[in-house]
C-alpha cells in the first residue's frame, strides 16, 4: 500500500509542480506534515544535497523520500511517480504543439502561470531561509542563527565579488560548517 501511496503522491507533485524542482517544495512541505517519510528539517537537508548532486532537484528529492519511506523500491517508485506526469505532458504537447503554438489563449495561459510559479518558488525560498537563518521559536536575542548568517554573508560577498563556479562556494560552506557548526 505504501508503494501505491508513494507513486500517487509524487505523481501529483510531478503533475502540478510547473516550473522545476523548486516548485515542488510547497508540495514536499505538505508531504512532510502528512506522512512520516521525512521531516521539515530533513527536507532542508534534502534541498542542500539535491542542489549539490547531479540531476533534477525534484527527482533527487523524490528518490530520497521514497528510499526513506520504503527502501530502494520506494525510491524507484517515487522517482517514477514524479517523472511519469512530465513524460505524459511532454508527449501530449509534442502531439498538439503545431496546432496550438500560436493560439492566443494558450499563450495567455502560459503567461498567467509564470507569476504563480514565481510565488511558489518565493514561498519555498522563504521557508528555506527561515529554517536556516532564523530560530523563530527562540527569544529575540536568539532569533538569528548568527553563524549561518555569517556564512551566508561571506558566501554572498565572495560570489558577487569573484563570480567563481557555485561548487566552489558549496565546498567552502561545507568546510565552514565543519569548523563552525551552524
């Protein structure tokens, strides 16, 4: 039963998370509240790992969540669940693209989807920022996660000033967090 639930939940995520991996985050936060497959804190770690490993963010996170819930077969089932909707949609679009590519209603719909996707990504980004840089359940003095804010400021400054490949900053942040636990 858990395999069917995994497939269906990730199928829904794959079907409705227009805009890429970050657009899956609101759905994944909902899953964290609904099932014991992973916690919200683990979700933040999943984002960090998924962003620094090859492959699409949503697929990496589905694989991780599925593996946590039901082992290797769970990882495969969750991954298939998130991929199948994209496959169906792409095949359908390819079939009818020539017919509708200049349709003003189709173009208007895609323009309308953009702000919704931006809002989903913004909410997801804010939840990651809040969980990483702030302690919302602490007193005002303990509200800020000072070591994490310092690491964020340093990496941001270096990124803007030197414009190196992002992997350089990911490795730097990993070393900082080993020296100074965040």
